[in-house]
């Protein structure tokens, strides 16, 4: 019999939240021209333990943040994943690459990323919050209060 118990939400309130970032080079594929290297900051923050933040054009007036699921990134490294605005898949031509497609009503962009860099980033995120334990980092009382307050 296992005597360990899952912490309750009230026990999680005292958890100190942390964030971790990796600078990763994305290669933007532009048809008819040479590919463009884009520095992207990937951030994992325990305040939002299900999400990955990708910051493009960091420290410029055109800075763009994309939020997507950590689970989507992990799955997309193995099999085509996602629908809608974010799609991630292994590259067909290079097993060491991952394809990231981002789409908005105004346009779309396709990138390739080194799979090892993404794996390193995901390993760091898992060291912070193991897969399946994300809910332990959420203060549901606070979130319900925030939603109710508008």
C-alpha cells in the first residue's frame, strides 16, 4: 500500500514558481529565397505549466509571442501533431529536424528547428515539472477567483 498522497491545491499556494528559457535558432523557410535564421527564446514557466512560450523578434518593436502546449511540442517531435494555428512534426527530409508551422488570419510561417535543441529544452521543463504533474502547480482557487472577477 502506498502511503504517499497527492498535495492539495492549498498546499501548492506556497510553491515558488520558476521559469527557464533557451535561445534556439529557427530556420524560416521562404519559398523562392534563401532560408532565414531566426533567434527564438523558448520559455517554460511553472505559472503556466502546460504551456511553452516562443518569443520571435525578441527585443524589437515587432516582438511576437506564441503560446502552445508543451505536450504538443513533445508529441510533434515524434509524429505530426496539432491542428489550427500551430502544427509540429518531424521533418521528412532530415530526422534531426522538427518542422513548426504557425498560421494566423494574416499569414503563415514555416520553420525547421534542430530536434536536439528542442529535446534539451523539454528535458529542462520536465526536470522542473514532470509530465502529468502540471496540475499540481495550478492554484485553482486563485484561477476561479480571477475568472469570477472578470
